[in-house]
């Protein structure tokens, strides 16, 4: 799988991009803030930046190894975008 989301059954994720950069769009349709969401993307990316309509803490536990990039979103409101490079 190109994209996996752990820690929630109410988040839909969409992945676009290529080997050099990728964008993950996260949509939380629960109406509540999701805490501790983990995302795994196939491919090695060196940095990530999160953007959201409300204040969002920085991504945590960022790692790129074994052909995949993983990170945690400490708190996810209704929508966020993660840009990987």
C-alpha cells in the first residue's frame, strides 16, 4: 500500500505526488479532534510540513527508513495537509 493511516477509523487520507515530493490530505469526519494519528507513506522523504485551518502542533516521531516515511499527527481537527519532500 502506498498510504496507511493508524489510530483512527474516521479519517480519510488522499496521497498525491511523486518520488521527489508528496502531499497527504487528511479529512477527519468525526466532528472531534483526533489525537495520536500515525501515517505511513511509501517512499523516502526527508522533511514534512503540516498545514491546517486551525493551529496544529508540529509533526512528531518523523522517520524515513526501510523504503517508507512515517510520522505522527499529535492533534487532527477537521482537515490538514502534510507536504513531504
